[in-house]
C-alpha cells in the first residue's frame, strides 16, 4: 500500500468525476482495512496541486453568471442535483487535500481516519447525485457550475486551522442549513431516489462538520487558544462575506458548533444564546 499522502495526491490529480471517486473509494477501503487490522500505515509526504484536476465539463463560471432556475420545474430540479454533485466532487478533493497538504503538522492517526472516511462518503455522495442526474436524463457536466468552490482551499493552503474553520465548520455546516429544504423540493416532485440520496448526504454530513470542529478544538488546545475567538478571527480573515441565517441550530449543535460561534459572524451579529 502506498503512503496515504500519495493516495491523496493521486485522487487530486485524477480529472474524471467517476474515476476520481472510484480511486478515492478504493484507497479509502485499503486504508480502513489496514486500520481495522491494527496497522499504523505510513502517512508519507506529497506534492498536491494547488488546483485539483477537473474534466472539461462542466464549464466553470463566476457565481453571478451561473443561471438560476426555478426549483419547482424539472429543469430546476436537474440544476439543483447538478449543483449538489459539483459540491460533492469538490468535497472529495477538499478532504483528500487536507491529508496531502498538511503532512508537516504532527497529528494523531485519528485525524487521518476521519478525513479518509469523509472523503469516502463524499465520493459516494457524488455518485448518488450523478446517478440521479442520469435518471433524470442529464449528467454531471451538462450544466455550468460555480467556479469559486475551490477558493477556500486556495486561501487556506498554508493554514490548517483556517482550513478547518472555513471548510467543514462554515461551508459544510451551510449544507446542514439548506439540505432539508432541498429534500422537501424532491419530495413534492415524488423523486424517490433523489430524496433518498439527499437524506443520506444530510445524515452523513453532520459527522464531516463534527470532524472539523473536533480537530479545530484539538489544535486550539495544542496552542492554548480560545476556540471561539480563534474561529471568529479565522473566518473573518478567510471567509468572504457574512454567514447567512437561518441556521440549522440542532444539527450544528450535533456537530459541535454552538450558536455563539456563528451568530456573531452574521451581518446583524446576534443572537448568541
């Protein structure tokens, strides 16, 4: 088995979505089998690209240029599935990137266990969305997509705590806020497979946010920093704009993020109960 960081780099350098997620899941299975056998596999080092490999399609546009379609129409539901597939593919790369990019920081093996598991699940999520698109007569790459998805990774490429604060604890936490509404859209359309896929994503994303919170708090403890103050400082530095309510406070709490972490980062700055 090659070192984990080299596995991560190989995933990042694979362009095709289906091939990338297949490679991701095979590497994750190898890692998890070794860990279940009581082994401590080598982490190693890597030279990850600043931007992961991507297929020729979808065309990547500025967020303001991505067409908006009404979710109550078949075309709008396809666009929504496509957007989620794009998010999930980026999440695959984000989770492998955190493994490959920060090997100069000494971390417990549990850190790698968590992010390998998250990458594996994000790979499953992408394939669920790609399957739903194909069931609807479309495919990933058929529509333009958001070009800014990787910006947080670029901005935090040299700052592990910044990466943990912005990617799982802000961007993925936002998924906990919006996914219930998406599920309702597909329930009304009686799109059974899409509902099941989104419910799987919703259930598993809580753990991904929780991994971010856990390891952020771990590093704050290592450096004797106040987690809330450090989180606020990092998000204000790296995140572009304010956090936007409404928030799924129950699921955020399940993931270890209390309201006084995120409400002060909104435009109105409260409440903080």
